C-alpha cells in the first residue's frame, strides 16, 4: 500500500476515505515530538539480533496520521497489534485519536497527529514479527521485523 492512498470501502456505515492516512509508521531507536518538530533516531529498524531467548526489546513506534479537514470526524479508534509469524499475539493496545482543529489564526499545517510510543516486547524465538496499525477499523499500515540469535540468518 502506498502511504496516503486507499481504496474506498463502506464499512460500519462510514466511507473509509473519512479515516486519516498514515504518512509515517516506523520503528526506531528513539523519538521525540515537541513544539511541532518530530526528531527520530535510527528509523526503519527491521532486524534485532539478540543473545538468547526470551529476549526483551524496546523499540520506539512512531506513527503520524494526516487528516483531511473537509471530512474530519471527532475521533478515530486506533489499535496496534504485534504478532509473531505463527499468528500469536505479543502485544495489543488501543488508543482513541482525537484531533482538534487549530484556531483560525494559526497556519493550516497542523492537520496531523503524532504518536511516539516505546514498545517493550518479550520475544521467545527467532522469526518474523508484524506490527499492524488499524485506524478506524481497517488496517492502515504494517511494519515487519525479524529477530535472530548469533549464527542464525534472518528470514525475509
């Protein structure tokens, strides 16, 4: 899926085009969002080499949602799920995204919402893992990463 492009569908009585688009979805080492500036360190993590299992990793998840102000709804449910390649769930959490239109005297550049969240995970074995980000009831982005121990080749 190309960021920002989505096929229209009618789900739950609301056209999916009313759902904000994800312009950034990445795993990184660290991130800070302050005063309108998003700073990301080592974006695009996709390989975690661990010494032994179980292993705890704690990458930072960054998600930026862009809103179309002409079709803005008061809130959007967002759910993040982390699963292994066998479909087992490692983590799942929900958040209600609420966007407030900025005052009229501010520039129209504030039509987005940013999530910066540390994602502590306990991995049990080598393999591929998927982070699914659902906004408004449909999967909007997926991030894949692999975990391996020394001597193992990462799967793709």
